[in-house]
């Protein structure tokens, strides 16, 4: 497929044209990839103002609204840290994903969480995990060099990859290995086991004191190290800079972002990545890399459209956001664990594999059950706080065709066949004649049919694609 993709065309800014119009499909695509989905008003406003202003708004976010949310949530974060409550920590973050006025920054924080893949199962310190979250969020649209340097001294990371056990004469290789293999260069790119052993000596001496990273010079190896062809009395920061200077590092990071924002099926060749990777190399401006990708021809092309399987977080939060729900997130966090994505508890140092691993017979059933719980109004975890029937009333949709079309545009931007639409309308008509409890009023019957067809739409194969 890549033979047909011209890298120069791929990374030029997308401009609407008769062949590639700015329409509801492209709006929905942008909000699925760059945020956790959109509600009806989000879609309509973006459709009206166009791609440039919409992306500007996503990049900037609402700083005032974010400050207010931060102030409201800080006491709970402090309480979670004091009580070391990992279950509440994951619910706290999911709430921010749902309601942050800066959803793009929150989405990219999740990207970095999967990149650095630190699990509280080992760290066992909710305060450290919230601290790492804050670090990743602060640099989510910032400078990768600064993020990687600070991550090397992050308390959660120091525990996760055993840097606190790394002493002069007894270096631990875990962080040096993952720094090269997973965080910067990528697997098997111009480094050796000897490079890892030498680099590990540069990270000796880091401890945690009073909840903060502390450098104990007495436990640091001051002798010369030779790492990827460089020799010197290196400290950890020097090793990070050596890794950042390698040719493959910008390609590796740009490639991971490509798979996150653009496609899991298009082959990420060096030739395709070269224009963005070489630009990224100059200053490691990750925000600039994100902006280039989001504005690009390739991002809005058929090659990128619905070519990712929705991760569980995107699946669940997209439903809640579209239904304009206001829910607590403790039960949602548990449901997402069942679906295979337990935030703050990634399965390994590699993070979640993603792609087709998200879907199997069991997780697909769990998705259908969660969609039912969020649309039926009969599940005690969510109640009527995500009610499709209330939503169609809000937007004045009354007959069966209007209701079906509203949900198809809201959740799928019309990406279903005319036959599928006809079957959904037919279902609503036939369900009118199904026996209902005798004490139900006509409005109860109508609401039940509306909720049922909404649930059906959320179980369509198309809704599993991002």
C-alpha cells in the first residue's frame, strides 16, 4: 500500500476539496483519534468552523476550564495518594479523560502511559503513579527530550525498573535496557548487551527519599563508561542524550505516534516517516510532531480512516461522551479492566499490544454488556445518567427514522450500509408490537425502543473501529 503514498503529499496540510470534503466523517475521525469522542454539538460546531480552527481548539484546549477542574480534583488526588488507593487512582484519571477541557492533552498522556508502561501492581504507590501521570501530562504536547530526562528520575519509574536497587559495583540493567529498547531507539537498533551494561552503571546512585527522587553520589559509579561508541564518565542524563542522538530514535517515536494517531495497518516505512522524523530530530518538539500529523493529508485519507480497533478506553468513553453522560468512574474502571485495559496497571513493560488483541470472544461480549449497561438505564452502576431516550428528546428526534439517523450520525457518522439502516428502522417498527409490561405508559415503551436500538448500533462491527 505504501508504494502509492507519496511522503511529500502525506505530510502536507489537508485542505478540503471536492474530492476530499470536510464532512461529518472527517470530523468524527478527528475526534476519535485526537480525543475520546464527541457529542452532537462538538460534531456540528467542528463541521461549521472547519479543520484548521477545530485542530487549533484541540491543541490549545480551554486553559481556564482546565484550571478549574484541576482545583476541584486536587483534594481527591491528595486523598488517594495518602490512602494509597490504586483503584481510586484509575477512576480519578478516567474522570479527567471524560471531562477535561483539554482532551487532546489527556489522550496523549494515555499514549505516553503506554509508552513508559509503568504498573502500580509493582510500584504499589498511588501517589507515585499520580506523580508520573502529572509528568506525562505536563510534557504531553511538549519536548520529548525533557520528558525522557525527567522520566529517568521519576519515583514511579525508579521503582518500576529497579533503579533504586542500582548501586556502585552492583548496577541493575533494567532501566538502561528499556531506555534503549522501548523508550528511545527501539529493539535491536545499534546497541549491544555491552552498551546496556555500561549504561546501567551511569544510572547508579538514585534513591527515593521522603517520596522524592534523591541522587546519592556515594553510590554512583564515577568511572568511565563506553556506550554506543561514546566514552566518558557518564551520568544518567548523558546516556539519555546519547540515545536521543541516535539516528533511529526520532523514527521510533514518530512511528509509535503514527500507529496511535493515523493507522495500525499502513506499513510505517522509514521513507514514509522521513519528513516528520527528520523534523522531529532537530529539537524533539513532540507537540509539533502531533500537530503535523493531525493536520496532514494522510491523517484525513482513506488509508487512515477506521483502520484502528478501538481500545477499550476509547470504546467506553466515546459512548459516555456521545450520550452527554455525567457518571462516576469507579465502576467504569472495573469494566475497562474486564475489557483488557486497566489504566495505571499495564500488563508488562511493553504496555498494551493493541490492535487485534483488543478483541476476542470474551472481550467482545464484555463490550456488548457494557454498551447495554450504559444505554438501558437499568444498570445500577450508571442508572439514567447516560440515557439515549433523553438525548433524542433533547434534539427533537421523534419518529423511528429520525432516531436511527441521529444515532448513526452521532456514533458512526453514517458509516453503515443502507441495508443496515433499513434493518434498524424495521427493528424499531417491529419492537412496537412486542408485548411490554402492562403498567408501562406509551412513553415508557417508546423510550425502551430508543434505548434498545441505540444499544444495537453500539454492537455493530463498524463501531469497534476507530
